[in-house]
C-alpha cells in the first residue's frame, strides 16, 4: 500500500511540475534579467522533489551564466509544526556561476522587480549540499562558496552564512541576519590572508594598475533604526599601488581600521609617493561626527599642507592650511601660503549645499581672500584681490605695461552653476 501511494504521488507531482514549469521559468527569468531553463522532474526522494538540471543563460546586457545540477525541494515537518507555518527546504547541488563583465563594468544586470502582492506565510531554508564553483572572467579568479540561508517571507527577514575559499588559502567568512522592510542588519565578516594582487583583475579594464598587500581581520557591522554600530577591525599590510596612471608607486607599511560601538578609529598611517610623504588618521562617530586629520609634504622643498575634517555627520567642515613651493614654470616667486575652510550640509540629501567660508592665498606679490556659496550655485566674491610686481614680473611684456612698483587691486566673482562657472 505504501509503495502504491509513493508511486501515485510521484506521478502526480511529476505531472504538476511539468505543467507549471513554463510559468515558473517565465516568472524567475524576468527579475534575474537572464533566461532560465528548468530541467525535467527527476523523481521523489526521502528529502523531497528532485528537479534539474537548471540553466541560467546569458542576458541581454551581460554574458554571465549560471547552472545547477540538481535542486531538491521538500518540507521540514518538525520545523513546520514548531513554527506553525510551512517550512520549505531547498537543497542545491552542483551550482556553478560564471561572471563576465560587460563594457559598462557590470557582471550581472538584473531585470525589473515585480511590485505589489503580499508575501506568503512561508519559510525557506536554502543550503548548498556541495560547494558552489564561481569563476570571474576575465579576472582569472576562481573560488568556491559554501553556506546556507533561512528566509521568512512574510516577516521580511533572512539570516545565513557564507564561506568563500580563494587562491593561496585565503578565505572570506560572512554571517548575517537582517530584514529589508524597516531595514535592520547584523553582519560578521572574517577576512584571512587576502592578497590584493589576486583581485586586481576586478578593476576596470581602463585602469591598468598593479596591487600588492595582504588584507585580514574581523569586523562586525550593525544597522538598526537608522543607526550604525560596529566592532572589531581589519588591517592592510604591505600596501603598494603602481601602474601606468601613476608616475610613482604609492606605498604604505600598514593601514588599519578598528571599530567599537559607533566609533570608527583609523590609527595614523604613513604613505609614500615618490618625493611626497603623507599621513592619515583620526576617528569617525557613525551618524554623528567626523574627526579626521591628514597631511601632505615634500621634505626636500619644505612644502607641507595639513587637512582637518570635523563637525557634525551631516554638516561637516573641512579646513586646509599650509605652504607649498611652486614649480619654476609658474611666474610667482616664493612659496604659496594657503588657508581654506569649507562647509557642507546634506541634511536634505536631495538639496545638499556646500559653502566656502574662507579662502586665503598669499605669495610674493599676491594676496587673495574670498568666500561664498559653491553648490548648487556658485556665488563666490573676493574680499581682497591684490597683485604686485613679484606676481607678474616674469611674464613677457606685462612688466613693461604695468610696471613693478604700484599694486593692482580688483575683485573676483564666480557665478553660475557649480559645474558651469
């Protein structure tokens, strides 16, 4: 009797799957942006319905593809009784993903997402039976992924874990849970022995640079009720960036970031770029305030500029101060002394503003002071504009016309749209 029931159920399910298959293929293909072909019904087993193989072809806007050898769909009776709702289990075997970058730099272009409708009172448990194989072309990067995910559709919640294994025994482990209505997120990430040179193929093709260094650390991130939190830290050791766009290599022994509560700390790191030296450090209180300091200097020329970013999260202030030795190709004599203070206000993200509170430029024969709005419209006016002989005496014909003794005074105005002054 049991065998007869099993055979009858197998035939009924097979007929239903074959009848619904074209509709399911169409519904899944639209949001994926790629055509989906679902293989035939492969029978009823102890774990559920077997279907496969499943092929995801290249889309209209990218050539990436995917495939699954076997999909096993069943129901977990114990979990269903405990949660008082159906719990659907989905086991994936032999998953493969081949990512190919299109001319715009995207690897996968999704289609339109259906709108409206109420999610069913249904839970999904998705698990990779064996590691999925992921190939990124043309980066020449191959990795494997193992993990699981649990989704509560009607509660708009999900949790899961994913572990990626990369070349040179590097791994990325991610555990998270969250919801997509009234967004919440808790994410734990562990990075081990990630060598940057393995990932330089992911950079845009028109950016021919070489990367060196190793990334590692543990970082936990959270987002709830519009507030961010974090803990842990990551470090990047032996950083080096070089290539055609750069005249010199950019180097740093170590760059670290640590986090606790809502405070993101950046220990002061030192950078070198040819004859230039730079320092960067400070801290950021997420969603609250900035306090970052940086400096750039050219020791052989006694040139140095310091930058300080501070203030409220949505109303930051940038201050710049220093002196810089100008190249001989410019007609000004002596170093240029610069001081500037800028403010931004993005409390309204759709109508953010930026303002130049003060600009002070001084050099032999040059004195400029100005202030005014920078965005969305320019409205900058000089409070002082004065030029004297040292500012133009190396220009051809100008000293004969203006002389070199009496100063020239005037006014500078910048008007119009920010990008069309």
